[in-house]
């Protein structure tokens, strides 16, 4: 048994004897009984209609004898069970009761209303009653909570805010604030929500945030953008930091989501600051590898390898254990940055090679596949094969379909199709099932390296084994056949693609439109254009250009203008190719006025005429034997344009001048080419040699032949036709032989005579 001193010591806060405790308990019990009796008597007095109340007796009970407490007044109100009677009681108390007494009675009335079958209407009626009578009844926390729940259902958000703002700080609670935050965030009222949160985050706040506050705030931060103002990314760090100072941290899942969202919006700086802010606050227990991995992925996408390495070092310092995903992210982005040696260095550390201490994380098949793919992309396919053999030997990470696909893709890209097919055979031998990616990789590789027939045979073989192609398979074949101008086979595969249930993408349509247009099959091209539009795609600039070119070649000017109008409607702006095509077509039809207008529009739209533009116009003038106009444009090109004339333009003009019997001017253009460093080609020499032959300018011919030798420009059969007949007729076959042998043919300067035959 405990001694009295021991008992007193254990009770600590009281030094009274047991008899004193018994007396006190008896007193408290008697007091409770008296209070309960008073409550019961007051409730009985309030049962009749208010006009029949015994007001004197009520005043005695409520104000004279022993004033009732707020709790007793609340109990009286709740026992009345009638809202009108409770309001009558409230009106009676208004005469002499303290404000806090009125608050209790009003709370009781609200609680009665909340139990009513039509609680929403009754609560709104009480809210209106309180406002319309201009009663300054302070609201208790319970009253505020009931009204705010009612306002939420009635979508009376502004009333919720007004009510919250009028509450005395002592009546505000964390629960009330959380309820208001929830509906404000839900309604896109971020500014109002942050204002409420600011009050909660004050150092001396009576209603500080709790874990549920964190659930609401962090849940809002990770949501996608929606109507209304949401929390700006720049506000996130400050908000999370303040919550952290109150001991409220995001869990790993929410933190990872938040960092992923920020990195997805290319806000790596904010994500970095957020993660490090939590570390600084001492919330390191909340920071795990998953959150760091999310930031590593974001940094990797921006190729910020330096900060990736820094984060890994910090993880080690903070004792945050990296996992296989951590190293997989690092290796993946090192490979994408073509820093394959560094990626292999990380991989070797994982395997304990070259290091005294292993990291403790075993590489998985994904890391192996990433490295093999990275090696193949930098032309180290054989090193990739070595890793494949290692996987087979160690038997921890068996090669899968992705492993083989990476290697097959690598060998296909460098044209080693046979080696790629050997790997496919290995897959079959080892029971690794090829996928549609395997099929597409090989088909595409064969097509791009000129083995289209092999691609077709392989595709048919795989179909026979039950591996069907998809849109990518057909796209590769269609593009390949369009590329070799076999439009019929391309259309055959297009029809097969549709019948097999594969949905063509825009690339398929573009390839067909281009191939058909180049082949001059404009009606078929138009049909494909219609199908493209039915599929929900639009023509791109390259397609418009090839269609305009095709219609120009077919001299269908109305379709050309139709295309141009459609471009304007779809806001696809013409480029230099578009304008060049139009200028060339208009020039060939002799509509030089319109061609000039198009060229001016081209310049006004900010497109500099290219050498092709000038060449098209000059060529058109020459075809129409308007050589003077062609020379005028040539002059403008030389003096005003930033684009110097090229060999093709000189050749066109020299040919036209010679045909127009203006050989001297053609010869001067040859001299101009020499001065400007534009090298003539065989076509240029053939044109000028025809001219000097017709003018019988033999010395000039010898000079041109020497220049042709100097320029290392080989004569063709046209050159030989011009010179053989002419030089044989004038007895200069020896010079012709020297020319053919690649030697100069001119006479020594001392004996050279100006002869004309």
C-alpha cells in the first residue's frame, strides 16, 4: 500500500487529503444536478407558445438566480426541437444576454436546422434571419462550419468568404479553414485560397495547417491547369517551404508528382529549388529516390548532365539511397547526349568493375538495352553485340525483344542488313519472339538501302508466320516505292493498308501525293488529297508545292489558283519554292507581267528571290527569244540582288545569245564568268563553241578549248560533234587530237595569227 506522502507525490498537482477529494466530488456532482434541473425547468417553461410564457420566472432562472452558462443555453436550445421556438428563445434572450450566450443559442438553432429534413432551406433561412435583423451575434466555430457546409451545397462561395472574414480569430479553426480551402481550390479561386492559407501560416496563428491542409494544397499543386486562376509555378516553392516550417510536408508520391509536373513544363529551376528547399528544412525523411528520379529525368531532357551528377552526389551526402531507376535515368540521358563512355563508366560502377566498393544496385535488362541502343547509335554495334553476349553468359538479365530490336536497328542503319537478319535468326533460336517493331526496323532498313524487293519478300514471309504489319510497315513500303517512281505498287500497298484495318498517318498521304504528282498523275493525286482530308489531316507546305508544280506541268492553271486559295484559307504561307514554281510556269507561258507581279509579291512577303527564281525567269525570256529582257534581269541580278548568277544562268544566256547571233556578247559573258570565278561546265562550252563555229572564230575556239582543258571540263559527244566536223574541214585535226588527249592547242603567242575562215 502506498503511504500518504507517496500518494501525494504521485498525484503531483494536489496536496489535499482523500476526504477533501470526496467532498469536492460531491460538490461537483450536486452542481451538475442543479444545472441539469435548471435546464429541464427552463425547457418546460418554453414549451407553451411564446405568448403564454412565464417571462418573470424565465428571467429569474436565466438572469437573476445563477446565470446559465453557454453550454446550458445550448442544451436548452437543442431540447426545444423546434426551430421557430428556438428563434423565439433567441429573441427573448436578446434583451439582457451577453453576445456569447446568443452565440450558443444560435448555434443550437443551426444544429436543429441541420437535422431538419429540408436542412438546406432551414439553414439558409437562419442565415438570412441573422443578416436581416442586423443582430451582432458572433458565430461559434460550429455555427460557422454548419453555415459554410450549407453555402458549399448552394454554391454561395462569396457568402462563405464573407462569413469567414467576419469570424473572430478565436472562432476560426483549422477544420473551417480546410473546408474553405477545399471549395476555393475546387472553384479555381486560388487568390482567395492563398489569402486564407496565409492566415493559417502566420507564426502565431490560432489555426495552423495540419496534414489535411497539406493534402489539399499539395493535391491542388499537382493538378492540371483548369478554368480559373491556379497557383503559379513561381509560388510553389514559397508555399511548400512555409508549410514545411509548420511540419507539413508532401509525401513522396505528391512530391514526385509535383516535380514531374514542373519538369514537364520545363521549369527545372523551380523543381530544383523545391527539392533542395525541403532538404534544407530537415524534411529529408520525406525525400526519397523517386522524387530525385523525377528531377533527374527533367534535367536529362534538358541535357543538363552537370546538375544530374551534382544531384547524385547530394543524394549520397543526404543518405538518400538511389535505386536501379536512378542509374537507368542517368545512363539513358548520357547515351542520348552521345556521351557513351561516361554511360559505360556508370554501368561499370554498378557491376563493381574498376571500383573497390560496389554501389549496391544491380543493373537490370532496361539498363543493358539502353546501353546497347546507345552504342549502336554512335556506330559501336560490335560493342553492343558484346553486351548481348554478356547478358547471355551471366544469365541474370536475359536478352528480350527490345535488346535484339536495338541491335537490329543499329545494323540496319549502317546498311548491314545481312547481320541484322542473322540477329533475327538468333531471336528465333533462343525463343525470343520478334515484334512488329522488329518487322518494321528490317523492312525500313531494306527499303532505305535499295533492297525494296527483299523488304517485300521479308514482309510476306513474316505475314505467313502470323506477324502482321502496322501503319509504320506500310508507310516504309509506300515511301520506298514512291521513291523509285513505282507508283502502282505504292497504291497497291496503300489499298492493302486500308483493307487490313491500319489507319494511314499523314506521312503516307504525303508520300503518295508527292509520288503521284511527280509522276504527273494529278487526278490520282487529287483523290488521295480528298482521302487525306476525310481522315482529318491537312496538307503541309511541301504537299502544296508538289501539287502546284504538278498542276503547272499539266497546264491546269485553275487548279493552281485553287491550291493557292486553299493555302490562304488554311494559313499555310507560300515559300520560295512556291514562288519559284509560279514564276517558272508563268514565264514559260509567256505571261511575264504576272510573273513579275509574283516576284514582287515574293519580295514583299519577305522571301529573297533565289538563283532558281532568276534562272526560271531568264530561261522563260530566252525561250520566247526575248534575250534583251533576259539580259536586263541578269543585270539586275548582278547589281541589286544578293544572289550571284550561277553556271546554269550563264549557260542559258550564252546559248540564247549565240542563237540570236550575238556571239560577241556571249564571249564577253564567258570572260565575265572567269572574272567572277564562276566555273563553266560542258553545256556552257558546247553553247559558246557552237556560236564561235557559226561565226568562224577559229582562234577564239582554240582559246576556249585551252580554257576547257584548264578547267578540267571533259568534252562530251556534242563537243566532239561540233569540233570534229569544223576542225577537220579547216585542217586542224592535230589540234583536235591534242585536245582529246588533254593538251593545250593554241599557237605560241609569237606565231599566232588572227585568222578567220
